[in-house]
C-alpha cells in the first residue's frame, strides 16, 4: 500500500488534510434503532461524519452498537474522526461506526479519508 503524504503549502510545510477516498462514501438511514456502517476500506485512516439531525455514535469493530449514552454529534456539523493510531494495530483500529437518534428519523453521511 502506498503511503499517504500530506500536501504542502508554498513554504513546503505539510497541510494536515487527507483526501476523500474514491468510492468511500456511505449513507445510513437513522432512527431510534442503532444503524451500523459497512466495513471501511483497508487503508482508511479518518472518516468524516455528518448527520441531518442530532445523533449519538460509537466507532469500533463489526459488532459496535451506539446507544443514547454514546458520543454526541450535533446536526449538520462535519466531524473528522481517526479510526486508529496505526493501520497495523488490528486490535485498536476501528472498522465500523454505529449511529442512533434519540427520536425521529434522519440521515448520516460517512466519507472515508486516506
């Protein structure tokens, strides 16, 4: 796998941003029952999560399930989240996200970054 390198500004200083992965977008329909993403592509280091309504989320493995006691995300605010410190750390690397609403319905948009 090729290493991702940060783009550089005019002074050759790294700009801390990752590109969006082609084909790495997911959409989840949200309700008061937890929804779980598909597994993220290998090499995805960060995801950007945006929801149309306030929600709660947890990231983790294939069995991760969010509850209303999980981490909070307000509506319409893009949130970048690292999936782990090191891609080779298979125990600490997160492969899925689960999202739940306190009530009502909405949509979550997940973009993989590399």
